[in-house]
């Protein structure tokens, strides 16, 4: 199952703005049946929908719903938007807004302060913010296509002491792979699999390039087949050559299938936009 996550319908996020809310006044519910919601949109919004038709974010619902932490779900949504550039850089203020950890404000929009006179906010200390909203998430997303590394952006601090953190940079692992990530090696689900592949002399590059596309289940099936072919009439003559070739072939096929799915989904999005706003012109992709 897939979620169509448009930046201007129902609950949405503009990646360049720290917003996450629901716009009810733009839409009017017509029908809800068989898991499909049909809505009527103001024709004045046509140009905006058509321009954004190729800018939606797609992610697999089963992977998303398996996440335990709300922060992990939030990261999943945001990093899905950056899967093409493979990195996301954000200021501390915007990051807190994204993670629902911004300073609390009163009815008049003024910050609420604690007894010490400091702005009241969730996870006020940067160390607690990093541990609960980044490091915990990093561990949970380690085996997904949105595994990431991160670095701190700090302000210039001429004096002694620790420099103030003013932002973060997040890099998707899949966008920088040339060797097996440490996260894969140390994770209890993938670490033993990496060790078994190395025993068959599958190269670091091939594992880095293709394992995520093949999926853990697909790799385990391959390993089971190779194990059964160590001896007997079907024994593999040159395991290193055969196993690497098998990984490459399966990986390229999986990547090609994924690319085809993305093209089909983009075409479907284009058709949806044209159905919603017939005669409003073609979206630019």
C-alpha cells in the first residue's frame, strides 16, 4: 500500500517551511468508500496543484507503520522528500518546529517561560534533543532505505567552552555507499547476513550498491540457496564469481523495477492532477 503525500492536501509538510498542519477549508469531502476519499477542490487552486503534481513524496505504508517512535515517523516523512538529493540541512529553530519541540507560546503568541525565565519547551537541553529525536531514530531507521548519518552545525565561539549547536545536517546512507555501512554491520538483523556474504566473498561495493534494493528477505533466500549448493551435483564451481554475479543481477533487476514503479506513480499523479483540474494545463515534471 502507498500513501500519496501531497504538499497541499490534508496533513502535509513543506520541506522548506517548518509546517505540519491540516487545511480543512481548502477541501470538501464528497465520498469515502473502499479506502478512497474523494474531495472537491477550489478551481482557483488548480495552478498550485498542477505545479506540485511531480513534487509529492511517496513512501511504503507497511514500512512506515512498523516504526515505533513518532520521531522516527517524522524523519521517515522528511527524509523521503530528500531521497533524490540524499541530504537535509536544517537550523535548530526549524528542526525544533519539525519535531514539535519548539518553545511553547501563549494565546497572544508570546513565549511561555519557566521559573528561571527561560523559554519553556520539550527537550530543552540540546543533548536530550539529540538523544531522543536523532540517535534513537537513527537506530530505528538503520535497516530502512532512510538510514542516515548526521553532523552538528555550530556557531563560531571565540572563547572557552562548548560551541552552541545552531543546526543539523542529515545524509542518507544510500546516497553515499561505496562500502558496507557500520550501521548494517552492527545491527542484529543485518550484521550476521553481512558476515555470511563476506564468507562467500561478495564484494563490499556490490553489497553496498544492491543489498537494500534486494531486501533482507531476498538476500536470505539467496544465502539459503548457496548453502544448499556447497556440495553435490549442483555445487557452485566458483563461489566468488557466481555469488557476486547473482547479487549484481538481482540488484539491477530490483532497481529497474523500482524505477519503473516510480515512473508509473508519477504518471498516475499527473493523471490525477488532470482529472481534478481538466483543461488547466499540463504539470511540469
